[in-house]
């Protein structure tokens, strides 16, 4: 998984994933992008288990502090 996050408003600008069930995860991210949600909405979401979309929390937990400055 890889995501591109806006430094200005924390929106998800792009997302890619290679692997089994990538389409399942892409649908979750696409919905967030269409709604204009910040990456934190997916990072903090409780996602049903067991699905590969659970990995989004781990992905968005790695966003550098610079991009998270607008959270404070």
C-alpha cells in the first residue's frame, strides 16, 4: 500500500496497492476520497475484521508529522 496525502488539508490525493484483494481496499479509499475525508478518518476508523482494509490504519499511522501539523 502507498498513499499520497495533501500537506494542506490531509486529504488523500492518491492511493495504490498491489496484492490479493487490492480492489476491496481501493473501494474503501475511493469512498473516502470522493467524500473529501482526511486520511485520519481511515486511520482512526474501526474496520471490520478480517479484511485487508484493516491495513489502512497501519498505513495512515505512518504519515510523517509534517503532514499531520493541521491536526493540532
